[in-house]
C-alpha cells in the first residue's frame, strides 16, 4: 500500500514540473531586432538552466536543482562576460558546459544576453 502511494506522488510531481514549460515560447524580442536570433539560440541552448525573460526562459523551474545557473534577469552581463561564460562554462567551469554555442552563434547569444540581461537588477 505504501509503495502505491509513493508512486502516485512521484507521478504528480513529474506532471507538475512539465507544466512549468520552458522553451521557445515567450521570446519578447521582436523578430526585426538583430538580437532575435540570439534570443532563439538562448531559448534553445541556455534556458534549461538560466532564467532570462526576454528569451521566455525560466530555468529548470526547479530552483533547487544544482545545475541551475544565475538568473540573468537579475544579473547584468556585458558581451565580454557572456562570451567568457560561454567559452569557459561559466566562471567556475564546474557546472555549465563549455562552448554550447560557438563562433557566430556564441557572438549572437552574447549580444542578446548583454542587451537583455539585468532587466530586474538595480542600478550598479
Ligand atoms: C547545465 C546548465 C547550464 C547551461 C545549459 C548553461 N548555463 Fe550558464 N551557468 C550555469 C551555472 C551553474 C552557472 C554559475 C556557475 C559558474 O559561473 O560556473 C552559469 C553561469 C553563467 C554566466 C555567468 C553569470 C554570472 O554573472 O555569474 C553566464 C553569462 C551564463 N552562464 C550564460 C549562459 C549562456 C549564454 C548559456 C547558453 C549558451 C548557458 N549559460 C548555458 C549553468 C548553465
């Protein structure tokens, strides 16, 4: 009896998580903007771990997951710092994979992050 109960709780948890949908829906950057492609790339490659609302990205929806990266709505990045993080796998290099996007795509993602990150950060 106890086993049956545990299973249904686990199933409910999985359904709850998938309802937090993250992905490409909800990009707020206009398709005419030069950063639109970077937003799409961010949604496809980075949204699993980072929140950045301009890309419709809400991280994993599980704030306790150890892979969760910093919320980029709350942290302002420059093109340089974003590129550094992409090439080196964040600053510690421990969790974020390196070079998920490279070359022009890395540049496009960095341009997008630099322009749209930090929307909820205070003035620094
Ligand atoms: C597997 C999860 C994961 C993915 C995917 C991921 N990141 Fe990260 N990222 C992290 C974690 C965790 C950190 C913080 C730890 C560190 O800096 O090493 C981080 C740090 C960063 C930082 C530095 C933030 C700061 O100011 O400290 C930036 C910028 C960043 N990521 C951008 C990106 C971009 C752009 C992508 C997509 C190309 C991406 N991340 C994909 C997990 C991820």
